[in-house]
């Protein structure tokens, strides 16, 4: 599939959940936690499939994983439950909590202690029914389609390649429509439904907490009604932390249910209007600036960057050599043979080299830019082994791998969500998204914004050209909230939204954070003065971490114009790129920079599928 991880690369869901049998948990309309994953707790929560139709008796069962707080929930220092979304759309909250939740929890540890909760949204991973377009032969079917898509060369190569690509998208849309007749989930998978699910999750969390304590603590998340007995409480409020696409979900959530919000942090901020329009014309505003930063820091750290030459006078000299490599591969693709005993062969196109920039632009620190420099240097030398590894072409085998058919995939949910959310006034008529002029114009706009990722971004959204299933519920705004009121005024959030961003973000530019903040009175934008996708995951900053703690603890947003410095820099052996030892020791086997799983312009070359 062309859909790739956008921001934060998630590990395969299978690796995060291989030692736990979700089917052993009986679904319930109330939260019933079971021990799982070495100290975590898991539950399967049943919710209505259609929140708008009480006559629809079908259900969705949401997979939930939590890291309990360091203190009991009746302890005065207990702060509540923070619900996270790692992006996507289609990112697994279960996998995110399993691999990185302990570190996020450690970042919030201060005078209060929080539970971290992740869930698989509708159609995703271990939430059922799962979005599925292929059925039992999904690996063979997906790999075959992905190879066909790769064979087009890219939507920007020629009119013929664009026509073939759109035809494949139409066929895929028909396939998904036919397969969904069994599961009947894709019409109920939009972001609006997931936002409503979050409110229900928060309500069930507080219901469970209330039942466990005769006199629960009065707090921002489960407040008591003034002058009433402890058994009476107001509706539960949500603490939410969303990344990349998770900011679309969070903005939607806060706009739909402002009076249910306690705290909302949106990191790596997407333009919610552009996302729902389905045009994605604002994502690439700073992409090539991040690439220029790569060349400049490579030049400045010449001793640690293999792309430099003694004759270079600036990063522009390095850029010229790479631009020529790409243009030469556009004109004449490079051929290679694997010398690993497989006797396999392949070609390397200009678009393949462009796509090699995706992951490093998302997470340049601590070593992403250095890895990219090594890949490009060996490619310039005529050695294509490293860049070929990044392509990760799907294997074509004569037998299925053991347990291959049981692993959940993400592509179908990703496409289902983003295409359901996108605005299609008339998805099949002339003059719209089925038309060649529309996509040729979209490609030109994207390429003008970014010569590196522009064509690929058009490939991602063009998959919606053949999408046939429309959502039963689609929220179109307005994306606003009333002024916050810490006294818990009905229909008002308890605290302003905190938007966070790196200074240069390749896919969710800083300017969009300010634009989205305009719709939410009292909100502020906290800037981490670094480069890469999202502020939380691009190097360590004690200033940034303190601001996050103050916000969750007290609802305090930083002063307007606050910028947190960092000492982490590419191609430099000095500086601090990783969190302190106490945060590193908090758990998880992977860098925080591996956390985010936004699946549009993403991290990996590999096809999105086994995540």
C-alpha cells in the first residue's frame, strides 16, 4: 500500500501484543480490567456502533490498555487518566502504551501522578470489527497491490502512470466496499465516532473509579456536585494527549464536547480544515526547510557527515550533488542485483531516493540525519545496498508464514478513516476527485511546496479518489471552544488547550499550530526550538517537560511566545538528545522518537501493514 507511517514510527502491533490473547477477555459495557503485558491492565469496552441511531443494535468492542498511576486513585496526589492517541489515522494506542507509555508517564510525574490509557480506535488492530479489505489472504493481497502501485513509478511521472494509479485506487475502493459487507464497520469509523468513543471511555473510567471508592477524591477529572453527597458527580472530563493526526482527533473532540474537557495537549498540529477538506495543501509548508537544515548541519559537522567534500563552501554544495543524483535517477533509473544469494534484482528511481528522506525528516534526532547521510553517501558511490534495505520490498513466498494470517494490519483502517473524513461533495461525478485535472493540479501544488515529499503526499490522498463508503457521522466544525473556566462551568473546558510544536516540522508546520490556536480562546503554542515532527519527540528539553507537567497538574499554559531551547543537534557529538536517566529507565525498549504513528507521509519506506 502507498500509505506509510507519517510521523512517529510504530512498531508492529504484533510485536507489542504477541504475548497476550485479547480474545480471552469478554467484552463488557463496563470497564473490567485484566492483568496483561507485565504490569499493565487491559480491557475490551463495548460501545454502540452508531452513536446516532439507537435502533442499531450492533456494537464496537474497543481494546484498551492502561499503565496504572504510581499511587492509588483515592490518593490526594492522583491526577487522573491521560488518554493518548499516537496519530495515524490508524495508530494503535495499545501498541503505543505498551512500548512508550511508561516514558510519557515519567514525563508527567511531578506533584501529581497519572494513569496513561491508550486504545485502538475503530477498525484498528485489536478493536473489533477490524477494517479489512482482503480477508484471510491479506498479506499476499496487500503485497501484490503494493508491487502494482510501485510499478506505476509515481503519480507525478506521467499521465499514463497517474491514470493507472487512479485505476488501482478505484479497484481498491471497490474491493473494500465488497469486503465490508461482512464486517459493516467502515461507515462508522470516522473521527467523529472516535471522539464520541473517547468521551465514553472517560465516563467508564470514572464509573469504575467511583465504584471502587466510597468517597472518591474531588478532582478536575471527576468533580463532585457542590452541596451533594459524594455519590453524586458531574459527567467525567477528559484528559487527552494527541500527536499529529491525534491533533485532528483532539481538536474534533474538544470542539464537539467542550464541556467534557479537563486538559488537552495537541502536539505536531495538523490543519483540521485542510484535513477534513481532503486537500492537504498546508502540510508541506516547512518540509524543504527541514531538508535544507539537513544539508546545512551536515556541512557544519563535516567530520561526522560522509556527504561533505573539502571543496564545499556551504550546505548548498551538498544539496546540488543530491539533487543531481535524484534527477539522474528520474531520467534513467538505477539497476541493482542483490548479492545475498537470493538472485533478486530491482531498480531505483528518483522517487525512491526522495522517499529515503521521509523518516529522517520526521525524526532527525538523535541519529536520523546521520543515517540519511550514510544512505545517500553509499548511493552516490554506486552501492545501493543501504537504500535498497529501506525500500523493504515485500517478499513473494510460495508458502504462508506461521501465524501470518492472525496479525492485524493497519492500511485498511488508515485509508478508511482519512477517506471517510475527507470532503467528497460528489465522489463519482466529473470535475471532482475522479478527474485527471484535479489530481494533476494537486500534484503540481504539492511539488511546488516540496520537491522531496510533494509527489508522495499526492499519492497518499489520491487513494481516496476511488473510496466508495461514506460515513454515517462526519463532524465539519466549527472547530472552536468557549473560554476555559477552572470552576468547571458547564459546556466550557476546564483549561485552555495547549498546542505544542517543534520550530521546523516537516509535515505539521509551526504556523498551523498558531492557526489552530486562534479558534480556542486562552490557548497557547509552546515551541520546542528543534527540528522534526512533534515537540515531544525531537530531542530532550527540561523546559518543555516542565511546561507539560505544569499544564496537566494545574491547567497552566505557558506565556505567549514561550520557546524551549535544546542542546541536541545533528552531526554533533555534544548536546543532550535523550531524556534523563530516570525517564529512560521508566520503561519501553525504544526511543521516544519512535513513538508517533501517523500514517500519511511517514517514517518508513516499507508498506504500511504489519505495524
